[in-house]
C-alpha cells in the first residue's frame, strides 16, 4: 500500500475539509427537504386544484372565442371564394397541411400563417381595422373613426345650444312638461356640469306648479281633460334625479301604486293594468325609480323602489318578441300588434341603465336584428290606440323615433358583449353616424323638440368621452 507524503497530505487537507462540509450541508438539506415534502405536496395539490378550477371556468369562454374566430375565418374564405376560387382553394389546402403537421411547425410555417393573416387583413381592411380598434380600445369607448367622432361631437354641441335656448324664456322654463323634461335630461347627460349652470329651484318650481291637481303626478298637458300620465311623470322624476331633486313620497307612491301585479305599468293611470300595460310606460317607470333610488334616504322605501324596478325589468324581458329583441307598444293588445324600433331601443336602453341581469340573449338578438339601413332621423311611429280609463277612452298619441334610441341602445349593448359582436355594433354605428347621415340634419329647431332631445341623449357618450 502506497503511503502519501506529509506534504501531499498537508496540501489535500483543505479539499477534504471542504468535501466534508459540502457533504454535511447536503445531508442537512436532504433531511430538511424530507421534512418539507408533505407541505410541498399539499401546496402543489392546492395550486393544481385552483388551476383546474380556473381552466374549467375559462374553457367555455375560450371555446366561444375559438368558435367566433373560426366562423369569421370561414366567412372570409367563402368571401374570397366568390371572387377568387383558386385563392380559396389554396387557403384550404394550407389549412389541411397545418392540421396534419401542426406539431412540427417551424419558424417558416409560422411565418406563412402570419402572411395569411396579413393577407386576410388586406382583403378585409375595414373589418380588420374594426377588430383592431375594438381590441385595443377601452371597453367604455365605442371606437368610431376620427371623422365620425368629430362630427358627432360637433352636432351634440350644436343641439345642446339650440335646446337650451328653446327651453329658456327670459330665465323661465317654457313648454310642456314631457318635452321640457326630455330636454333637461339630455342637457344634463350631455354635460355633467350643466346642473351647476342652471337654477335647480327653478326646475323644481316649474314642474311642481304643473302637477296634479288630483295627484302628485303629471299629465300630457296641464289644461283640459287628460289622464294622469305614467310616461310624463317618469320623465319628470328622472329629471329631478338628474338635478339632485328627491321625489316626494306622493310622487313615488304614484308610480309604485300604479304598477301592475305582473310588474308592468299602463301608460295612463287608471287603465286596466294587465290588458293595457305599456312597454314604453314600463321602461320609463323603471328608469325614473332607479334614478330616484340613489337619492332616497329611507332604507325601506329604497328597497321598495329596487323591488319595483326588478319586477318591471322582468316584465319587459318577458314581453320581448322571441328571438328578435323587439317590443310592441301594448303586448297584451288583442288586435294586430306592430313592433316598434323606437320603443324597442328605449326598452333595451332602460334595461341596461337599471342594471338588469341576464341580457346576453337580448343583446345578441338586438345586434342580429338591427336594420341594415339606419332609419331616417325624423322617421317615427305612433300606436294611436284608444285606451279606456274609467268611463272615457284616451288616444295614445305618443310619437317614438327609431334612430336615437337604436343608437343609444346599441352603444350600451356594445359595452357588455363579446368582441365579435362589438365589431357588429361598431359597423352599424359607423353607418348610422357617418358624416352626412340624416341625424346631422337635425338643428334643435324642429317643431317637436323631443327628436332633438332624444338625439342629444343618443350622442352623449361621445361628448362625455366615455
């Protein structure tokens, strides 16, 4: 056996010491890891369970997104096939190859896929541009083209000036209650600071001087024999809420007491509620009660308001025409019933404003059924139905304009829908609000100021920069 020289042993001593130190550290680490193993295993199981739960929740959304993308892709290939069958055939051949060889894709193949995407954008530049704007813009902003956005803001500014002049007569409010309320709501929605530039006490005095006389409510016209009007009263109470004026107990009770057992409201108080329940009257009532609830200090009455709004919203949802997101003025009317774009837009607008739940199906139907051509700004509908109240019958001469409420509803639907449907909404809004569209012919000096007020309400999102 060969022995080491003392010099060699002396030279190797530090190395031996270091080896023994490392071995001791490793033994200690192994011992510690064995102690921690149960905890690590439990932590990994917890993370795995959390991950699986997240994946299971996200899987339906991912599947819908893939389905949407695939549908758009197929539609694009079909469009190309109509114009160039040879190109469409080449794209399909490329798709087949990708399906068969996706596991071994190289950088070149991925580049080819990217080229196809760029080609699709080149063939459909407007659609690709809309997708890009939708994806990279805040959900609260409808990404209209810059030219359209400027036109909308300029028109809103012009309408606001014209309506304010029309409303103010030597610092006194003038006009019928319904139209005046619509103008005041539109001006406040268009400019949140407007409330600080008008005498709120004057608003309260003007409306309450025309209420009644037999109830704390409003009629179509204060003079003459007209029925107490749920629609007019609702607009007045919405106006009060916009300017921080709490409705008094009697005003709220008028709406609460006139709600039918099924949740709807007739337009005229005293009419048979189930037979003559009105889509427009119900939408207006839930808007008014919802807006007033923010000013209600009494917790019990606040609960009553919320419950009434929920019942009214459910009534509206259940009366929509199946698969179309359209409403008729009187759903229970025994005779022929005609759908109304103006009432439908107002109803869907109200449902979104009050925070009604489960509107996805209605939103999808609404976007699918939007008219290819937006209606003209002055195009309107009226039912002219005779509604019995007591021993007399009164004609419902309410006029409903389709364009402003279709625009207002579509802008709210845009916020709460999927990317592909946002693109559909944006495409329709671009046509409806394109420069030189009919809405820009409005001046605010029309004989019926309601159309200008409703148009300003529809354009308010752009002016507020939401």
